[in-house]
C-alpha cells in the first residue's frame, strides 16, 4: 500500500485509494497532507489553551481554517505547498506554545504539539504514524474521519465568510475542539457527540456564510443565465469564491474581455451586485469533472478560485491559473496582496491574446431560488401545496462526479411525477438543470438555490414551510431527500441536516467508504440514513408511498 485516502465518494473500491488517488493525488502528496493535518491538530490544541488565556489567536484560527480547506478533494496538488505549510505550522505552533508558557501555563506533552521535522522525507515517514490507518479501532477511525472531513467542509464555509469580513470566534472554538479531539483517546459515545457538535457548527457556519454573501452582494434573484458565447476574448472562472469573481469583474470592466462562469461559479449570476456587470455574460460548460474536454474549446484562460480542479491536460494547461487554496505544479498562482486584493492583470492580458470561446451549447439555465426569493413566492407555493398541485419537494442537492452511476440522478429527475419540485444546490444540479421539466403554476420544477455553499437556503426553506404549515416536526413536511455526494462540503451539509433533525435521507451513489458497519448502523437506526437503490425502487419509497 503506497497511500490510503478514503475522503471522497470515488475512493477506490469504495474502500480507499491505496496506490494513486482517483483525483490524481500522488502517494507523496497524500503523505504530506496526512502529516499536515496532524500538525493542525496540535495547533488547535494549543490554540484552545491560548484562547482561555486571552492570547490573540487570529493567525492560528485562519491558518487551521485555510489549512483544512487546502486538503479538500481536488483543491491543491502541489507537494511544495504542503511542505512549506508544515514548516509554517511548526513555527506558528511553537510561537503559541511560547506565549502560553509565558502566561505561566503548561503546554501538553502531546506529540502533535511537540514534534518537529526538517526534511520532506521525514514528513512523509511521519505520515505512516499519524495517517488515517494509524487508528486501529475501525469504529473510532470511522468517527474520527467523519469529524475531520466534516471540519474540512466547515472550514471552506468559514474561509469564504472571513474573506468578506464575517467570522465568529465561537465557530473557531468549535472547529479547534473537534479537530483536537480526534487526537485524543476518547470513547465511541464521546466521538458520536463530537460528530453531532460538528453538525451544529455546520448549521452556524452555513448561516454566517449566507449572511456574508447576501449582505455583500444582495439576495439572489430568479435569473436566466445564457449558455451561449459572444465574439469577445474571455476568462472562465471556476470554483466557489465570490470575493474573487467580484475582483475579476472589477478589473476586467472596460477591457473588452468577457467573463464566463464554470460549474459551481454559476450562481454568481444570481446576485444583484455581480449580475450588474454587463461583461459577466454567461455560463460555459457543466460540472467540474467535464473540464478536461470543455476547457479545450473555451480558448481563453481559466481561473480556479477553489476546488474542483483536476490535473490539467496538455491541450490547455498553459491557460490555467490558480488562486487562494488551489494549487497545481507548474501553474501560475495569483497570490493575495497585503490589502486583501488580487492582481489579475496577467490573466486579463493573456485573455486578450486568445480567440473568443467556441460555443458548445446555446440555451438558458434558470436559477436564483435561495430562501429570500422562494419566500417571495411563498403565497404561490403554499397555494400549490394546499390545492395539491405540488405534492412533494425533493431535495436533490450535493455534488456531481465522473461515474456513470450518477446518471441515476438524471433518470430520477425525469421520472418524477409532474406534481414534484426539485430543490437543489451544488454541482449535482448539472444532472438535471438543463432538462425541460416545466413548471407548476409559474413555479419552475427545478429550484436552484446556488452553490453547495448555499445549502443553508434549503434548510431555511424547509423551516419556513414548517412554520407556515403549522407542523411540529420538520419530517412531517412534504419534503424528501435524495442527495448526491462527492467531497467534504457534502459531508458537513449532511451532518448539518442530521443536527436539524432531518431523517430518512438517501445518499448516493454510495455511502461514504469511511463509515464502518457499526457507525453506519447507528446512522440508519437514529436517522434512517440509507444509500440509493434503482430509480423505480427509490421513486416508490420516496415519492409514491
């Protein structure tokens, strides 16, 4: 076994990648990430002590947040970055230790707080002792994995919110407590509690990001987004960071360069403060996993702001730029500047030298149905529920992916009765957001709330409907859940839904590989969590029963 990674849905044999990551991650990179995560656990433990002593921990809060985000699937493939981050982690941890001891407190002798490595070879060797399989008990390992992967998703939300000036010290404390706990000798019951604490933190994290986005850019509005192209040179922007697209739109204004969104950046078109830019002209392509074919025909440069980058092909690698926590060897990286702004002049000049995009489709996508927009349609929605025009809402949120098994979600959407409405967020929507599913009394049958980051909207919609219909239990709503997952932001969304008390969620194409039999059984017994079957079986169980 050269490595072991089980954090994404495409883990080999639904067990774990042992030779090379399906995502493209090398064994060396996997080892460096494992060691880096271990150093973050040490920082979290010391940070908790420092907070109690009223020491300023802002740098540590952000370092752990961004560090967890860097290790999310398809974000950063650069070994050099993680070697450097491990060295930074040692320095930051040691400085926190010094300040804690200066206050007269004793720092734990925990290995995660005290080890130090000088060479990359030593960092890779260390990973064998601290990686996933170093936890021998299968159930404890499963819960530790669930906690860490949930925290990676939470870190993504906290990172985006912080860039817009929104943060919450209590959420940082929640993150540090849970991360540090995965390096402690706790009981199964204690880890179960921590897992659901992470779910509660996920609800709070999604709320603060929703507030940050809507305060900064306005409430998303129902919007028709074009999928065709214009005859101008252009930049394609991918990922999730709205702060970055705002910067890019400002810097491209008046240059003759158009901007197109890709994959999870599609919902940028829904925000008033972003859609006002006339040169934000449309969305190009589909979900992340099709980039290796679609980027060839875009012709202009592509900017990745967060995951989901896959190893670029030679046919377009010279046109790919990264920023933020994204990294890939050999690509040009646009760094942050001291004032928090980024200089995108190089990518803009590159775009001017390129041909306009080649059209791969010509149509429209409708979206923008976050909670504020749906609440504006509340009277129509309630009337449709009361007169039987809408019998079921189906939450089909989450991630898309490469496997043919994911065609299930397209087939499921097509087979839904005409009195069903899909509530969606995340790139899973690309399985059905271009289908002609019609509407119900002017309400589109696919209501797209936005990115996976915007899943909070679906929870708000459910809670508002519960209130309007006078129901005591959220599970009494005419809402069912059929969720696709791929990476760790989907894990925090799942934990958040469980924390809200939502039951009988179906997850696919498979349940996470890191769930042990006993942990899976616990989730089944307490929450009715299950994996998808075939379309007809699930249709009868979820919709027709």
